[in-house]
C-alpha cells in the first residue's frame, strides 16, 4: 500500500503466514456493470465499517441510464468509500483498492487508482467479447497495462456458481450473486466482521429464500477464499476511529434531509405535505417520505414539477409545512410558483438536489451550479433565503433550518443540496429530540387592525414589526376571511394595488424582510488556527466542505497557515461575513461551477476573491484544493514535498 | 370547523368590499351573482369556503367573494387547490377558471385533478376567447375564428370541455350557461354536493371580444329549440313542447329525432350514474358547436373514492399498523452504534 501508512505488523492473522497489517485508512472502489449490484455492495461495506466504528465517507458514481448495454463503459457503476481510524472528510482522492467485475469496470476506473494499489478483478469476465465491448485491443491482465499495481485475479463468477450449484441454484441466478462474493472477499481483506452482514442478507432477502441462500453462500465463499487461497500475502485492518461519545448511524444526505423535514414538521407542530415529481437525484426524498405516513406526512406525486410545488403551496395556504423537492430542469419549472409564494408571503421549502446542467445535463453527477438560479432565477424583484448543507448528515439540520426560516418569515426558502451529498453517506452522531429547535409558529386568530369607525378588521399584510412577516391566517378561521394573489398588494390591507409608490414600498419591504434574516442566523465561523497569521481564507459552500477542509489540513501539515469558512446560509449572508472577508489578505473560493459564490461575494463586499472551479460532475479532490492553495500563495512544492502527502487527512 | 349551527347568511355576507371590475355586460356578473345567491342556501360557512383561481378575466372571481381566496398563477389553480383540498378535507374548495386557463396552459392540471377525483368544485367559464389579453383565439374557439392572432382564421380543432372531462373519467361533469341563473344555481348546487372533482362548464358571453358566441343556443328565443336539458331518469327531449328527442340508434349512435316519429318510449333515458362514461361522451358530441342543439345539465355523476379521503385513510392505516410516528426510533432505524464516553 503506498499512500496508506503506519504499517504496523500485528500478531493477529487469519492464515498462517498471512499477517494482518494495520492501516489508518483505506479507499475502496467497487466497480461493475449497472446490473451487478455495486451500489448495494459498496453501501453494505460502508455500513459494516461504520458499525465497526470506522469513520466513513462515500461516493456513489452511477450512470444515468438504468441499464446501459452490459459490459460497456457507459454502463459502469461504481461505489467508492473511504474508511478510517480517524476523522475523515472525503471519500478519498485515489482508491487503494479497485474491485473490477469486468473489463469495462477496470477500464473506466483504473485511472483513478493510486499507483501500487490493489486491483482485484473477476477474471471470469475477461473473455474476448467482454474485452472488445470495453474497447480493449488486448487483455489488460496480460499486456502490462496493470504494471505497477498489485493485481489479484479471482474467478468470482465461477466460484460463486460453484458454491451455489451445491444448493441447487441455477447457474444464471447464481452468477448474479457474485457481488456478494466480492463483498466477502473485501470483508476478509479488511477484517470486517461477518455476522452482521449475514444477518442483513437474511433480512433483506427474506422473501426470496433462493436468493438469500445464494447470496449468503457467495458472501461466505468470498470470505473463505481470502482466508484460504494463498493469493493474498496479508490482510489488513482499520481500527475504529475515536469519535465523540454518542449514538451513531450511517446516513445519506437524502435520507437525512427527509428525516429533517419530518423533524421540522414535528418541531413546528404542523402536518408535512410534500408535492413532488420524480427526478434524479431528488426522488429518494419522495420515496423516503412516502414510507412515513404515520408521521402525519402527506406525499403527493404530482403530474409535473409545477403541480408539485403548486400543491405544496396550496397546502401551505391551508396550514401545512409545504415542501417540494426537485433537481435540474425541475427547478426551472418551479420558478413561477416560487415567485407567487414570495408575493403571497406563505412558507414553502423548495429542495434542489443540484446536478450537472444545463438542460438534462448530467442527471447522476453532482454540481453546484444552481446558486445564481436560486438567487435570481425569477422575474421581478424576488429575493428569498437560501441555505445549503455541507455534509450528508447536515442535511437533517438544514432541512429544519429551511423550515424555520420559511415558517417564521412566511417565505419560500431554497435548500441547495447536490448529488454528492444526496447519495453520499457518513456516520452521524444522532441528536437527541430535546436538542431540536422549537420552530412553532402562531396562526392569526383575530382581527389585527382598527378601522376609523371603531370596528376592527383583519389585514393580511399587516406585518410583525420585527420580522416583517405577515400574519398567517388559515382558511377555517372565522372573521379572518381574506384574498391573496399574485397581483401587487396595497401595504397592510393586501388589496390589489397598482399604485406606483406602493409598489416600490412593497418591493423594498419584501427585500428588507429577507435581508433582516442575516441577524437571525449564526455568524459564519472561521476555522483558523492562527487568527491574524493566516495568509489565505478559503470560502466554500455546500458539498465542497470535505475536500476544502481536507485540503486545508494538508497545507497546514506543511506549516502554512490558512483559514476556512464554510457558508450554510447563502442569502442573506451571515452578518459578519463582510468583516471576515476583509480580515484576510487573500480569499479563494472553490466551487463546483464556473464561479457563482465568488461573483456574489465580489458584488456584495467588493473583495478581490479568487475562484477555483471544477465542473466535471465529481467532487473536488483534497489534492486539488491543496494545489490551488499552494498556487495562490506562490509556494512551489520542494522536492520530497510532493502533493500526495502520505498523511494527507490525519487531523 | 365547529359543529355549531351554521349561521344564516344572505348574498351580501358573501360579497367582498372590492369593486367588481369586469366589463359592463360581461357574463361573469351573472355567474358571480348565481354563486353568491346559492351559497347562503348551501348551509356552509364563509370561513370554510375557499375560491382558488388562475389567471384571466374569470380568475378575478375570488376577490369578489367574502371568503378565503387565492388568485394564483396561470393554469395552476387545480394543482394549488389540490394541495389545499387534500390537506384540509374540512374545507369547501372551489376553482374558478377560464377556457385559456383551464384548457390551454393548465390543461394538464385539470385532467389530473379530475382523474384523481380531488374534492374540488371547478367552474370553467368558457367564452371561447382570451379576454384579459384582449382577444386572441382560445383552445375552445371554433376553427376558422378570426382574431388578432389569427387574422386568416384559426387552424385548430377546439376542445369540447365536457368531452375532455369525461375522457379524463371525471366523476361529475355538467354544463350550464350564463343566461339562466336558475339553471346555474341548480347545477352549481349539484356540483358542490358531489364528493370528488366536479367540473361545470359555463357558456359565458364575453361581450367585448366574442359577443354572442352562444347566442344561437342560449338566446331567449333559441333555448327551447337549441338546448337539450338532461334530466336524470327522464327521456332526453327538448323543444317548446318536448317534441324533439335523442335516440340511441341500433348502430350505437345518438340521433336527434322527432318524438312523434319514434314515440317517447324510444328515446334515450338519461342515466347520469352510468358507470361507463361512453354514453355521456356521445351526448357531449351531439353538437359540433354552440349553434346546434346542445345538451346542458349533468352529464355524469358517479361515486368514486375521493382522493383526499383516500390519502387520509391511508395515513390512518399506516398509523394503525406502525403506531404514531416516533422520530427517535426513525433516526435509529438504519442501525446504530454507540461510542462510549
Ligand atoms: S374581456 Fe370579456 S370576459 Fe373579460 S371581463 Fe370583459 S367581457 Fe368579460
């Protein structure tokens, strides 16, 4: 293993002569056909590692096509996970181990593997046809392509079929279990406990006894193969990470977000209404929430994106926590209704799981390119709050925050997650329910305005003097009948008004209401070990958090002082942001777009912020951030000071 | 929301303080009057009544009602009203729309609201023209219609809203017109009491951009000969003396006949509760446009589970099966591990 170190030999071994070597971390990448079950395999390996106590970070990477032609590069599906004995921030730049189920999977992924890394191939799949489909002119297992890697050829298909035949499983069906053989083998290689996986298989395939049997046999066979075949000279272990005391679970961003919405409704004491239309990679939120009707959750799969948000807004008018979830082109379609919600001043949470664009773009790849759309993608003067989680587990917290702002200020709020956060997972220290914020709001129940004749009436646009929020009066409340709509309203009464001066006033009030939120959100925190002494401030938002923080750690290992601020609130910005930016000589803004936050920062604060961008549908690598920092500071790495520092992420 | 007796109201109670701004002589006035006169008779509460509209002349309707209301965006009223109606089954939700709003930009939402059978009373003001944008042809304008945007005549085949709704298997479909308040009130009443989606097409005169579009059938002198009243359980007949009728031919086609020729027993007996919408659809196709004898009244009224009720029942079943949602347990549902202090 090149880039993972502290190779302490231990006494523990599974096999005589095969020692177990301790590693502080390892990056494993499972790759196969879309139909090979690589996502399931990777997820299970992650879960078992998380349960074992490692820190984990994952990067699922799959094609947009459900089943692209088998054996082709387009059909390759991969799952990368980093497991570690210490706190890590990213799924790792370069895998130490690649499991390739066929030639296409090898070809598509070998370029990412660390030099000297382990490559485990299912050599059963390397026949002439498969090689040709993958575009190999000659067999890479024979022609020297893999020189410099430690290649293990394991006939996974035939070994799986062999053990399944004994159980009477048809060869065709048996072959499908080969991903469990791979899981077993990698489980042995990294000394993962087996019982929990066997139990999990039993539960997951309980209704398909034959598949259950085949998968269990394949898993055990893979594990035993590692143990007994004298192929591997050693195996490894990654000890549990030290973490804050508490109860942990492994969670993906979309699951955390769904649970956050349920929690928000609970904390607001409102029913949750989700209006949504299926779209990658947001659909999992619709799926997850649909399961939890016993939480008072109404899920509505609408006829289109517009109806999804429309129904959510209608439900909000009726007093529900209205939510819509979408991605990519779906965001465009919701723009008009978001504008209406801004004008109606009703609470609404709009969740955008960003993906590569424009148009259909890259449905399964991550990008941060909707920030300016969230800011400005509506006609007229239509500001709204924008929040963005930084990690998968933070999606929970930010869902509650989005709901809090929406309910308190009666405004639509856009939550910007992305494909990487949505599908990536990490261990999450569970909050206790008592820790969750109370976001309860009061509905209007009585008249709020005295008329000159001494009677009283209800003015739907009579605002709270502090928040500038208007009262939320629900249909069903006697005496507060009122009409709202998309036409401009007279200040106070809410009646239709074409008065020019009133219009300017209303535009400014709506803007002030949103701007005022700056004082109701936490100030941005700066991670700076040498306040006053750091030469550069990195400012990020959203899913770049892990890569930026890891890059910063690497640079600090070189004795260079840099600071990192990560924004969770993009509109308004935290009240102290201007001050923070002004206190650094240089500012660097890494983003997975062409430089959207940097434009906002420059425009808002007149700072000379530099931009670092990557628009490849994949997250930044820590090494890229490191390089950019060094470059920004004019530091040339000295010989022996190569960028791939061996202890890159140890904190 | 309370179960005390609903207070007696009059038309005035249902009228908001906003000045009505339709063109003088517009058919919308009589529809508004019919609704405001009907509501006191329905035993409903102002606070539990909501009017949701999209964009267009008709869409100003909610502003004139002293109830809850939302003037939303073009075409989207059925979607917005769906969210409101399913999450608040206690409310009486009305949608007011026009032919451009409901059938052009919002056609998708309309058919899906009907298909799902959401508890909405949808009033579709059909004037066969775009009024608010000053006179372009609409999806119900007749082929050849000369308007500002079709100076050489429209090339398009118009929608028949009743046929469309029946095609979407709407559970309640009716037609009425702005010249007959009594008929409107009766039709709206039926629509209101229907649990599920009820669509009422209202032939409405736009006296500014499409004056007299329905005159040939709704004019006082024309009605007897040109309107075919549908009465449940009765033979379908019309004419001053009921001398004309509708017969189902042996070849399965509907035909206009003289009662004296065929005998009243040969006439088609209207059955609005017929499960198969086929016959109702055929009735909707009797006239090629509002110049031939045209059926009015309730084409179809069948029972089917209402969408919001079904959703609520599903939630109740989930709660029965799994118990009231426990957030703490949910957060732990993916398996946990503990790090000791
Ligand atoms: S334009 Fe036509 S439909 Fe609109 S208000 Fe005037 S008369 Fe009525």
